[in-house]
C-alpha cells in the first residue's frame, strides 16, 4: 500500500493477507475446523447471550449487522431478551458491509475468533462525497463503515477498514472515508486495526456536552489526512500509528496524524502514551497534529498530549503542528509532549514543541483521563 493506486480487491488482500482466501471459500464440512476457536459455537455457546457470525453460514448469522440486530432480543438463540450485554464472536472472513450499533445495544462485545485482527475484517468503501441512493452524498459521518453509539462497547482482534481510494474515484472531491466512528462512553478496542486514508478513526461523542471516554490498546491505525480525529476523551496506549505514502501530491505535507476537536469544557482530550508513529512517506512529510475547530463548535479547544512515544523521521520535527484554520492557531490550543523519542521528536525549534513539566505529566495518565473506568484491568487486557 505504498501509495500505489490499488484496486479495491488489492487493498483488501493487502490488509488481510492471502491466508484469508481459503477461509472465505471453505466448504460446509469446514465446521469441524472450529471456525470460532476457543469461543464455542452455535451448538456450544460461550454464554446464553453469545451469537456467532460466519460469512459462509456456519454461525447464527452471515453478517455482523444481522447479528447486531438480533442482539436486540429477537433472536431465538437467546433465552432472555433485552439489548444489553451481548457478545458477538466473528469467524475469520471479510465482512463487506456497513454496521451500526445503536444506543440501546449497550455493553456489547465483539471478538475476532482467531485472535489475529488480520483475519476478521469489516470493510466498505463509502466516502463523504459518494452519492447516496435517492440523492445527496453521505458526508463524513455517513461514510463510516462501522458506527458505534452505544455505551460499554468492546472489540478485540478485529480490523475496521474503509477501502475507498481517491485514484479510483477522481470525480469525488469529498474524500473523507471513515473506517469507524465511535461515540459511546466506555468504548474499548484491544488489539484492533483501523485502516483507511482520510479520517480513518473518528473518536467522538454523541453530543457536544457529552464527554465520551474511549480506550485503545495495542492497536494499529493508518491513514494520511487527519486520520485520528474527533472530540472524545481517548487514551491510545501502546498503539502504532502509520502514515501512508502518496503519489497524488507534489510535496509536503502529505497529511496529519491527529485532529482533535475537544470541547472547551472538557479537561481531557486525546492522550497518546507509550506508542510509536512510523511512516511510508519521505522524511518530514507529515505533521503530528492540527486542531480541528468544527463549525458546529466554534468554541472548541482541541487537546492532544503525546508522551513516551517514538516519532519516526516521517514527522516534521521542526514544525510538527500546523493550523487547520488561521482563525484557530495551534498555539492557542492544548497541545503538549513529554519524553518522546526518535528523529521526529527532536526539539530543533523549542517554541514549536510545547512540553509538559514533570508535575504536569503526573496528570497525563490513563487513570486521570478515564476516571473510575479501568478497562485495562479486564480479563484479556
């Protein structure tokens, strides 16, 4: 995916690995191969509120959305009704669909059965400027392959992707293409992958006055323009962010890793800790961040702290931050770093690299950001 004009099929193969093909083509007798691994099966459920998804028909449902809908209590697989506390076990496969988890589906857990996120891929290719059936376009929010609005959502070992490619659609100017939009409070993603180009991971909230807490651990995120963005209070621990190469631009910058839009009243925005940022692009062709002050909240004061993280040479060490709008300079926002390393972290121009003091860093922790919610203490974390 080094900036080449990949077809949609080639993009999916690149992000999943060739080993996925036999799984998708598996015959009915492949049930003996335990497609759900250690998580049971429709004949031996993990719990009474577990549903199994398999693209070849070996589970309760063949699509993720069908299982989410059934988790509302209408499925005969459940002995009890209600929308809360359901588990979906996803067999290896490419699930080409859009999925929405509404606010009523609280405390839901999705598990990639193999434990390798490359094996379970939820992907679609809507962009903001893609035409909608019946007229109009999707817009950024509508482009999301997966949308999670419910509180208490957890995903493990799953890839969320949007494989819209600019080169395939030169007629579309709205190229924002969201892999996942997360709006619920207490949303945790463990060992997941988020793949796209522009606006890959939309870490947001349900409303301006709602401070949604989110936790991402051991995750991989890639993209080019503002590919981690939104107003959530989000902790990214031990995550790998990778900036992509581009052949459609003549020079730097190719894009921006983070674009937080934190509400002014929210004391906690994005915290990146013990992670790394790498790049396929030439040295210094990416900015670490720029503030997003959306028209829906002109009083926003975006907040980003990056600490104890290695920044590779792809990040512009001289000027790692830039403005999205002249009306909202990045220097007026809440950007800071602490004890970062790597060539992209060199403070060659100190005034362009605001640093936390040791005292300030004591409150830049996952515990301080997430309060009484400690998802890292859950089983499997």
